[in-house]
C-alpha cells in the first residue's frame, strides 16, 4: 500500500469516527445547557470548538500515517491503525474539553 493510499484511508476513517464523537458531544452539550436561559453563546462556542476538532483530527491522521510510513518505515497497516487511534482519542479529548468550555461560558453568561 502506498503512502498516499494509507494516508487517505486513515484520514477518511478518522473523519467518520470523529464525526460520531462530535455529534455525541454536541447533543451532550445541548442537554447539559438545557436549564440555562440564554445559552446560545455557550452552544455556539462549543460547536465552534467541535468544528475545529472535526477539521484538525483527520489532518493529524493524514500527517501521522505519512510520517509513520515514510520516516519511521513502519508497516502500512500498523501506521494506519495507530494514526486512526491517536487522532480519534484526540478528538474525544477535544470533545470533552468543548463540553467543559460550553459549561464555563454558560456559567459566565449567567452571572
């Protein structure tokens, strides 16, 4: 498998997995902010963070797969699997952080 094919596979699979994570954390943030009167600024801030997550994680997967194969001479399958795993875990962490950012912004706006 060539470096470009492995990078594309890694990027697409990561984008799909991170999309699921972003949707889950988006709905979680909406449910979290259900009791606040004017939570639109907090929701917009959280969705902006989730959008950044959705863009950055597949780019990271692309770069990681390319680096693992070309620079470190890893097996293509191992490089793709590891880059998907790392990028998806980063997406979960960023989604979790965006949920906290939503709550913090809503609390600041409420006071």
